[in-house]
């Protein structure tokens, strides 16, 4: 009657445990998995369970309007970030801007201390543009991987998650040591501490993107042409799998096409 939903989500909640930096990173990657709106389960997900819907998000069939949900992680992302403020440390050390480019679900959050005076070349403004390719641009390198993932999400994304987590967990584990080094320098000279943190942040950004470029090459070789290849030690050729589309999707094809693709002489 009041023209608004009566079952709205609350504006805020009190969490039952402390929310970690990595928790926040994972929240940024949500596609409504495990809910009634799980985007990987309906026909729009295609045969490979992609939790993405290409825009426009609304459309009409026979003058009836329909829409797709807008998940947290989306292919439209230019960049995203998680900020961390630690009041018990000096300002130059206490702030970390965990930064990533492109789709958060297929990207890596890299620690950029808030006092740094330079940015990694791979994230620099002017290094590439929306219609200007750059082989050294983090945005384009991460887009190469994510757009390959979209083609066969349920097969390829697990590889991305493994490397993604390896990078981020290492960054988080190393943070206390980086903080300690910066604090020791800070006692002598604030500028030295800022230079140290700048060097660390710039190196990590460039390192991640350079490794991600090699990662794309690996994924492309592994998954090209609809196959899945694994190294086969001692042999020139790799082990080969051809997973196809999966039983559920094949059943959908048969339901829609009947006997169109039926092999002559095949049993009923």
C-alpha cells in the first residue's frame, strides 16, 4: 500500500564475528550463490554455469518486461577496492588501499599503502584506454583472463580462484612484516618509510600483472578449442579431456530438438 517493499534488507547489521580483509574481498566477488537468485543455475547461465548476464539487464518478450539481477561482481567493473584503516599505526603506514582492476571475481586485490608517492606502471593513468590496447596495462591483462573465464566458467574459474587466493593470502601474511619494516624506518625518517612502502606497493602491482599475463597464456593453452589439457611428464603431448556440455545441457538440447540430432539406429 505504501508503494515500497515490506521485506527490505536492513541498512546495517552487527556481525557475529570480526570481518577480515579477505572476507571483504570475497564479498566483492558475490554472484548471489546459494540464494534463490543464484545466477549460475538458470538457463541464462548457459551450459557452463556462468553467473553473468550481458546487458541490457531488462528486456521484453511479447511486450512483457523481464530483468536480470545485478550481482555484486560484474563484468562492467573498471576497478574495485577494499580499504583498511589501522588507527594504532602512523598515518603513513596505517592505511592500505587494496586495489584491483576489472571484474573482482577474476582479479587480485593488491596492497597499495595510502602514503605511496608513485603508482605501479601497470595501473598508471594513460597506460592504455578503452579503445587503446596496452600489453602492459593491468586492466587489459585482467580482462583477457576474465573474458576467457566467461566462455566456460565452471571449468576455468577454479584455476583463477587458486592463483587469486595464493596472491592475496601471501600479501595478507606479509603485511605485519611490511608494517614492521616501515615502522623501523619511520623512527629514523618518515620519508624513508614512505619510500619503502612506495617501492613495496609498486613492485607488488607490477609483479601481479606480469604473472597474470603468463597465467593467461597458460589458461589459453589449457582450455583452447573446447578441450582441457594437462601436462603429461615424459611425453610430448599433454593429457587430453573433452568434457563437452554436461548431461543436464544435453538433456535440454534433446528436449528442445527432439530427434534432430539422434544417431540413426540408436535405441529409444
